[in-house]
C-alpha cells in the first residue's frame, strides 16, 4: 500500500503543473500494468544439472534435492478454480547426462490414501495420484504424460489434440519409488532421456504437474486451469528451464520378441488345433526425433478382451486400438477425418481383420509391417506406414498391402494443418475378387484449430476417395467449431459424406449424408449449496440425403441438464425427441427370423433418460442409468447399473448389468436384451496381476469367460497365461475355447 505523507512527492500532485500530473499518472499506470503482467506471467521451474548420483528410494536426503528449485502453490481445479489448493504439492526436478529426476511431496489430511489397485496404467479418477505433462517440442498439441500413486504405481501415455485425447496403451521404461506417511507421501521418479523425444540443444520444455487428492475430493494444478477446460489441457502450461542445454535425443534400439503357445478347441467346426508362434517387434530411433517401428509375424492374440455392448442402432460401433505397434504417434494416423466419427479415412483396427465369404469378421494374418513417425523439426511431423497381410483363399480373403503417408505442420500457436494418402491394394489375382476391389485410396487435407487459450477449437477437412472406375465425386468434408468460455459452450458442426465415398481402411458408419449439428450450453457456478456446477444444454442434430432431394432422414433434439455435486457425484437428466426415416427394413432387436420394421417410412418418438454416478473415493461405488419412452412404433424400457467394491489396494470386484426391454406391436418382435459382465481384478503386487471377466449377452447368444494371469518379470516384459471360453446360449453348449501362453521381452541395445 502507498501511504501519502506531506513529504511524499505524490502528495504534491495537486500543486504540480499539468505535465507533472500527467507524468505521475502515466508512471502509476505503468506500475499497475507491470504488477498485473507479473501476476499473469508464465510460471517456470529451474532445473539444475547434477553429477552426484540420485538413489531412488523415496527419501529426499541427497544434497541436490535440498538446493533444487521447487514449484510454488497449486491452484484448485475442483471444486473451484479461483483459490489455492487446500493441501500443498511440491515438485522438484533435476537432471544429469542420462536421466530426468522428479521429486514430489504431496500433503494430505491423513494416511488413508485412495488407491483402487496396484496395476500399472491405473485410472486417474479413482486413485490418489500426481501427474506430469512434458511438452518437449513446445507445440501445445502433443505431450508425454506420466502419473504415479502414493503406492508408486505407474501410468504413462501420449497426449494429443491439445490435451483432450489420452492414449495410455503406450509403454516406456521409467522408475518410481514412494514413501507414505500420515500427513503426506513422497514420490521419487527417474525418467531416462532415452524414453523421450526432444529437440537437440533444447534448454526449456513446457511442463505442468497436477494432482487428484481424493481424500479431500480436490483436484489441483501448478498452473491455473479454468474449470471449463479439461485438467489435461496443454493450453495452460509452465516451463522447465534447464541449467545446461540438453544433448541429442538418443532412443536405444529395442528388440521385442514374443513366443506364443496357443491351443484352440472350436466346437462349431469340430476342430482342435495347436500352434507355436514366434515373431516380434523392433523400435529404431531415426535421427533425433523419429521412431521406426518394425513387426514380423506379429501376434495380436486377445490378451485383452473387448467389452461387449448392446447395439440398438443401425450402424457400426467404433472400438479402441490396443495393439502396441500402432500406438507411438498414433494421432498422426488416426486423427484425420471427423472428430465425431462420422468419417475417418484410417482406422488401424481394420488391419489384421477381414470378412470371410459368409460376412463374418475373422483374424487375417499380418506378415510384416513398418511404421515411421515423429518430428522432422519444430514445425513438421511425418508418419509412414506399410503393412502386408496374408491371403486366406479358404475364406476368400485376398492378400493386401496397407499403406499410409501423413504430413502435419504446426501453424499459429497451437493449430495444425495436415495432409495424407491412404492406400489399400490387393496383391495377386483371385477368382473371388471383383475388378473394382483391386485398390482403394483416400487423400485429403485437415486443419485443426486450437486457439492459444483453447477458447476456439475446431476441425475443417476435405477428403476424396479413389477406386477402379469410381473416381468422380467421392468427397467427405467437415467444418466444425466450438466456442468455449467459462459460461458458454457453443458448437456448430457440418459434415458431408458422399454416397460413393469409400475408405476400406477407415471408419465410415453411414454414407450419402449431410449432417448439421448445433449445440448451446451454459454453465452456472453456485456459490452455496450442494451443487458445484450445473449446465443445461440444448442440441439439434439433423441428417439429410442430398441424392434424394435433401430428404431428412434423422433429426434429434435433446435437452440435457448436468449436475456436478461438491461431493464429487454427478447426475444428468435428458429428454430426447427423435425422428428417423428408415430407408430400409430394420429389426432393432436383431431377432433371428424376426419381422423387421418396414422401410420407406418415418418414425417419431421421445425418451426420458436419467443417470447418476457416485463419488469415486468410496470403497463401494456405483452408477445407474435409466431410459423410458417410445421407440420407433413401440416402447423402450432400459436400465443399467455398474457397481464396484474395492478391497484396497489388492482387489476390486465389479459388475455391470444392462437391460433393454423393447416392446413392438405385432407382427414385429419384442425383446428383453440382457448384458451382464461381472469382473474380478486382483493385484498381488506391482508385477503380478490376475483378472477374470464374464460377459453374457443374449442379443449375441453368447457367454464368454476371459481369465488372464500377467507377470511383469522385467521392465515392459510380460508373461501371460490367458484362458478364453465361449458358450452358445440357445441351446447352451460350448462353442469356442482357447488357452494361450505368451511371453514378450523388451531388450534395449
């Protein structure tokens, strides 16, 4: 505070001339501007270079830690984003010639930490944890992500799309040790520089650490992040400033062989087989910032099982990629096309799967593949992929070469523009293939908008497909923009997919459509009461058929109201008014031999839906969802519940039950569709895990059991014993059974 005394020059402003007054006022104004600028300046953390060794033991007794710079206070993100965190989190960073070291001290009210299990790649929302983001190329679009719990359990991943997309399938070598106390826990982390890519001679990275403190239901971040943005947003970052510039990024050559012993009993074909598979992957560093992934005779057997789901729509459902070969820089390949999955030119799960002569989806052997991806410089990224699949003439599947090239350039502060070419081409001549199936190509350009503060985001693209005797038109385009402020969220989306647009290696659930979508939401921040925020949202989504005189085929109007409670639970209520014009007959129950609803007819119906999810800090958690209303020319009654009981930190028992009751008038079939999935996860320690999941779906007439024992006997090296068993339910009988012993070993050279 400035105190004006008779001797103060400022006290004599009234007796000075106009020039002196103007000078003093301008000086005061510049002082205020300087103070405001200092308050909003980017946070930075100095990182000292050390030569003495750091012993990774969770005890910060080395002299280097005593003199290291540390982060200042963390900002709350939840329940509010305008005050300091109630419990401090201090982060220090050091480095030597080979390793980046991070020390974290996280204060807590007591020693009752919330940790669901000891399994690697834990869920961030149901475990106490501190997470680190490293934007090594300072592009605001991509980053490395590392997280650790009070028990020292690790997770890591690749962050893309400015922080909105996480891929935790990515694995890399790093080490942690932790110590837990009654009022705090300490984590010590060592990340080898060989596990990261960064520019040569870099002297600073963009960086941020954030924390989930489930004991107090608090989320906090070193750099303040507004609540209307995701906590992982790369728009809000500080800096690591290195004492000495870093050298070259030197990722070692990694050889990852596998041995797989598989026994199969197929009751449907009355066939018992067994085989031994040998193959592997290699990871090669090219230059300072490129990765070359190689694979020979890869084994993509189901050590993880996809979750079953009930599909009441007419369209295919998108499932996530889990195979490690496709993970590094996956956004370079997978993020072209619609951000709402209306049309994606490349979807890696298409490779290694094919439809046989009866239309069933079966595994198609991958012979070999190569994948080059990464940075060319601070502006340009490149992705090259080439994979050869084998012929399976018994199932009328041709050998195909699958290739993609992608280029991406950073523009402005956080936006990118990219171009690509995807090519699927048949190798050889087959009696069961048609001339127009010889190849399929898709080329296009995408612009990804992301403003500096993430207020404006969007996607604009134009793609074109090419096939034999089919190269006219065949366009797919999108223009979508989101305006997101503290209170307002406004979305406009326009998509066109031509009737003849074809992407054999992509995901295109429907063609010959023009979609326009509009959405408006407003967020309220109550100062008192049980609600932390609540947000009403109104959405309109319309599909048209341009080739049929712009006939309206679908129109959805939805009003939703989301409630976030201060205690951490979430509730939402929705009302949906639906219009559907069925061009073709359709049976939503998928009853064999059932009478489908007639095509060339429109249907109008409305539904009410409610959901509620409890706070994840409880040992017993649950979520419920219910839908009531009309459905085409009948009625729908749906109910779902997911519940989990945590025996911390060793085991978790969960169950998911979903019921859809469809009542259609005669002669159309009605159905009671059940989906039941109990699961048991046991973590004996941080290296030995056992999980068993049962999945029953009467829509698929299948009961499946997947039981997996995993032993991580060395860093990123695993031994799996996997038992799969499937039963047909009408009538009940065994259908498919397998026992799989698989070993992988990660060797750095």
